[in-house]
C-alpha cells in the first residue's frame, strides 16, 4: 500500500464525523464546552476511532430505523396481548417451546436479537445452542408457531441489514447443520 492511501484510511470523512460526534457527546457528558473538554474529547474520540471495532459496514441508519420501528410496534402489541391474557377469564394459551435456526451472519448480534424477540408478542427466548445456531423460544400460543418463526426471520433480516458483518470462513462452513433443525415438540 502506498502512503496516500494509508493517509486516506486514517483521515476519512466518516472518521472525522465520528470524532466530532464523539467529542460533542464528551462535552455534553461533562456539561461544559471548554478548551480542556474539547481537547480531551478529541483525544479520547480519536483513540476510540482508531482502536475501535473494525466491523465492516458499521451501522446503516435506514434499516436501523426500520428495526426500531418493528420492535416499538412489537412492544405495543405485546403489552396489549399480555393485558388481554390477564383480563380474559378463560385461559386460551397453549404454550410451547420451539426451535428457530439462527443464520451465521446474525450470530454477532445475538443479544440484540434476544431482546427484540423477547418483546415479540407472546414470545420469550429461553435458551440457545452452544454454537448459537439455534435459539429456543417459549410461545404462549402454539397455533401461532409459524407466525413467530416468520417474525423472528424478519427481525434477523432487519438486524443483519442494520448491522452488516462479515462471516468468518470457519463459521460459514460449520453452519450448514442449522438449516436442518426441526422444531421441538412439547
């Protein structure tokens, strides 16, 4: 690599914007825009910018907003479902545990997926395989099993678009078993 390309890697518009945004956040946290806060903010944000995550793609704003919108709707619907279940004198639940395969590219975002899935109406993540190829969900309504799996696939797709990552070759080869997982019966 020649020197100009290294310089352009070090000083990009994205990196400068990140340093400015982080410096502004630093000053906001200190509650004061002073020379010392700006200088220390630039120092801290520069170090964070150069030593931080090297994940390709970073965060994509529009897919992230779509994901947050779906999760917000899920929170509202989940609340309504729980209220209906509590207030209904007859118990219409038919609980089940189901297995849902997790694509390799989504495994880097498992915590986010676990949270997003758990706020899905009538659903909670109860376990996951050691290699994160399958998650097990508790559902209140077994007759909605297919809808839940489809919704999880939507969340996985949105997370993957919002936070793109590269899949290491060793993980891509070992994940072919995940697509063959059958659902767990009660």
